[in-house]
C-alpha cells in the first residue's frame, strides 16, 4: 500500500490501488493546484487527510480545514481571483452553508480556475438527508462533471481544472459516497515541473466583480455564455462513454451518469440484454447533440438515475423540443427516488419497462432479523457521562434539542437526549423557538465545539440579545470527532487557541458554568442552576475525545496496556444501570444475569464508577493510563 | 462472473486492514480488484462492511445483495447479519468467533445468536459456515490475521493462498507487530 506522503509527493508517474478521495488529492497535485479548502464531512474528509499527508514544507499547495463550508468556498474563490488554481470540497449538505457565495461565483471572472467538489450521499449513509445537488448546478449556472470511479475522479478533476482555468469559470465535480470510498488501481501522472508562484494577480479590470443592479445583467449574460460554451465542449468530450450491447446494434438504449451508469452496464451484461448504455460525463449542461443523436438512433430509451428526476426531465424536454419519436422511459415507483442504485436495483427498474429483457432479482429468503447494532458513543466518551447526568437532572416534560456531531447519537435509547435535529448549529435557535410562550417545559439544547464555530455563533448572539429562556449544553471535546478528528477552529492545533468561556463571555453570555463532563454530580447541579436561571444560560461539559486521546497515547507508547474497571460480583445487586442506562459498550450482560467488563473494549476511564447504585464497579489494580 | 467477498464486523475492529490485505493478495494473484470501505459515523461501534470484487466484469465497487461468494466477519452477530444480506447459495461464511453485545442485547430486547443458530440460519440460505478463534491473542486487532490464516487454509478463493495472504498481511502492516500477527496467522492456518 502506498503511503499518503508518497501519493502526494512522488514526482514521476506511477500506479497504485487507492480510493477515490486519495486519487482526487493526487490529481490536485498533478494539476498544479495552489489552494485547497474544506470543512470535514463524510464522504470527503479523506481528501484532506491525503493533502495533509505530504509534509508541510514539501506541499506546493496550501490546504486548510476552514471554520465552515462558506468560509472554505470563499477562501478558494479569493485565491482563484488572484490567479491561483483552487478547489474546495465538502459533503452534500455543506453546499447549503456555502450557497450564499456559491450562487455568485458564475458571475465572477475566476482567473485561476476553481473546482467545487461535492460528496453527495444517495442512501444517506452518513448524512441527515440525501439531497440531490444536481439542482444547484442549474440554479448557479455552474457546469457539473460526475465521475463514477477513482480513475474517473482523477481524470475528471484534471479536465475540470483545465477548462475552469481556460474559461475562468467555476466547475462542479460531483462524487457520491461510493465513488469517494471505492478502491481500484489508478494510473497517476507526474507532478508538474516548477510550481506556479504566488504572484497576486487580482485586477478589478478583469471584472466587474461587484454585482449590483446595473452590472448584474452583463455578468449574468457572461455566465450563461460560458455555460453554453462548456456544454459545446462536453458534446464532443471523450469522457462521455458508450457501452454498446454485446448482441450488436440495439433498438433499446439507457442514458445514465456516474455510478448508476455502471450499475446499468452490469445489469445489461448480467441479463444479456440488447441495450446500449450512454454514460454521460457532464450532467449540467447536458450534451444535447450527443443525446439527440442517441435518442434518434434508438426506438426506446430508459433514463436511469439516483434520487430526483433531473436527467429525466431534461431529456424528455429535449425529445419534445426536437420532435423525436423515441419513447423515453423512466423510474416508476416512489421508492425508486430513494436510496442508492445497485446493479440489482437497476435490473428491477429496467424490468418495469422491458420485462422481456430484464428480471427483478428474487427477494432474499425471509429470515429472522438479527439484533440491530447501531453506532454508539465510544468507551470513555465525555458525551455519555454528560447525557447520563443531564438526563437525571431534567424535570419531566423537558424538551432536548440535538445538533450535529457524535452527540447526535444521544437521541437513541437509552439516553434519548436531543430529540429534534435540523442542521449544523441549529440547536440554539430551534431551542429558542421552542421556548417562546412556553413557561411549562424547560428547553435544553446540545451543541458540539466544532459546530459551535461552524454555524452556531449567530444563533448564540441572537439568544443573548433576545435573552431566550433556554439552556445550552456545550459538549466540548476539542476536536471534530465524528469525521475523524480534523482540527477545529480554536484548538490551538491551527493558529491561536480560542478559549470558549472567554468567547462566550465576550458575546454577552451572563450565565456560564464550565464543568468536567466526568463530574456528573457537579454537572447536574450546574444544569439545575442554569435551568432555574431566567434567560439564556450556557453549561460547558468538557472532556477530550477519548478515541483520539487513546490513539495518541498508543502512538506514543505502542505497548500501552490501558487500565480497566471490573464488576465486583459480590457487590453487584443487578440494578443494570451500567448496561441499560449508562450503557457503555464495555459492559457485557450474561444469560445468567451477571455483568462483566469486556477486556477488549474498556479503556479504564472510570466514568462509570459513580453510576453504580451498589458501588460494584471498581478500578482494577495495575495497568497504565488514566 | 466476478468473485465477491463481503467483509464485515463492528466499527473499531479494524476491518480496513482485512480489506487492504485481501486487495493486495488478490492483485498479487493476478485479479483485477475493485472494492469499497465504510467510513464515517458507522465506525463508532456500529455494523461496518467492506466490499471486494475480483474480476474485470465487476464495474461497481459494492458486493450486490445475495451475491457474495465469501462473507468474512470479525464477529459472530455481524457474521450472521452479513450472511443474511450478502451470502449467495453455495457460499461460505467464515467468522472470527468473538462476541460484542449491541445495546439491544445488553438491555434484554434481543437475544444474541449462538454459534449453532448462526450455522442453522446460514444453512437455510444454502450456505456453509466456518469459524475460527485463537487462544491467547494479545491484541484483538490480530483477529484479522487469524481470519486471513484460516481463509488461506480453507482455500475458499482463487489465489488466496498461504503465500499471497501472508505476504499481503506483511505488506499491509508494514512492520507493525508483524511477527505476532504472522504467528496468529500460522496458528489459525493450522
């Protein structure tokens, strides 16, 4: 396996088995990219991991994880305005945060070129929805390329960067989860000789760069013109691929793009069906001449895509406009608009139009469903300790609001803490709305520290100004834990440390308590005091991410044997608080009713010791660490 | 037809090592390799899976439902779950026999399956079951090496021989606790 350092710094061409995200990072280096920015979010953070894989002094590019996606996009845009090729990348919903500036980009003369990389998530594998960002391409007049494999991710990034720079316009590269994380052998090219300099080339004469009433129309005209020009290039692009039917000239055709197109190719091959597959590289603007030719040369065409009816609507309109007789089929069921395409699903959808050629695969034999295993907070997680304390301190009827982060998992049993969730940083303001006119039910909002900096600060200022009667529990673990411990603003890992208590005080927060999350009695007392306070109150529940802490401890000392806790069987009164309420994964309940500690999972943090009513959880002698 | 391997376990067990070693071994055996890992939230003690497809006609990276020739699992319940989702008739489930209770089991809502129950449910699918465990493993991540060793011994997949898997494991670990892992590999291979 190739190291990330070698991937990013090796000067000559080579080949390697690698995932889409890593292939994309190498492509950035091959393209001579100068600036990359991001906010971590699945499925894209490994692009950042690869960019950070080269030692800082050997990087010909600048890379940062920014405070949020809008900041990331603006920073990449600024670099491009200076003449530097730039890219920003984030997950699907990150584009909502960046949208306010994104929507202006096509009116800007981006002299360095700029690629906006999206990690969309059909199937909602790690997102709060499966929003279809292809709509944004239409709305923002930004062309969109859609790779289906790591190889294509590399190739299409290089093409997107080159055309973007030449036409001085932004280009979208839309990947989906299983393109980002797919693994295959990729042929890489050499790194360019001599990195481009940092000469700041911004010149207002390249603009105008200020869209106001009088300048909007010429700028929009230019954006539309560039979009058309991009479309003409895509009409003749070799990146569009035709997979002809094995049986020879076919009257049936399938139009698709990205991973769904490869699902179609597999379904056609498995069925031995007489159908050609046209795989589009660019889904906005559509290559209309190529599509019209394909429609004209087939009697029936099926438009196969994930999520919304985006390609379908455009292709049906094209067939109508051109007066083509080709019958255009599309997905029939509402369930077809949800989830991610697979070859068997493609076969089932195609069978709805062409039952003589395709068969829906038989359902799996009915079987007893095995016990579910949902993700959990890790052993030693400060959030668990905080949830356990908060849950006991809440009065009946209290409403708890979740935010995004590992702590979102608190909504599940047994904690059931944080039972409504919209988006990053929403919890303070949604909580403030729930508190309006409400004097009978306490409102407690949770928030993580990376999300605090990402999008929660305006909501906190609003809560201070309006003195909203809610309690904010700020779960501070010092990192962006859920996406893999990227540094977050203010930790001191990047730039100066920003201490949260001082920042909150400066923002005008009058009631503030700062408690170690393992000290459950102290945390419960602070929470009760905060809820009694009339108006906005903040309780910081602080504990470092223990997954990160233990990884770093083991990296420093590979032989580290963590200490453990044990259940004193003589004392255990079988309350089951540890397994059923505190619910650390380290506790094992045996059929005979006894409880023991799983030696492979316990890290000896001891946050559970205080939770046992019978005081039966004891620290084992020996071991190292905490 | 592609040869499909569905790998599964509990987030944190390190199935990435298993997937990486198998990919390397498959390439060494001359197969074209495509695959896909789980990243993100599910890694936190949830069910995780990794996919490996061998052969040029596999264009997509995930093993389609019911099309796995082998299901390789690092834990018993996940082995059952993986087999029910992915195993094809005639395929084999090979799992490392360790138990990580999910919350639903610890809170008494659901039962944890016995080894006999797993074997019976897999037999109903028309599949075979093999399990491995090695006494005295010092680090649970070495269970990966045990699974690879037994896979080599069973000769379940084209090209997954003792030699290719052993050297792929060495390549993947890059020196980290290599001797101990190879000892576990050899012990499991028998």
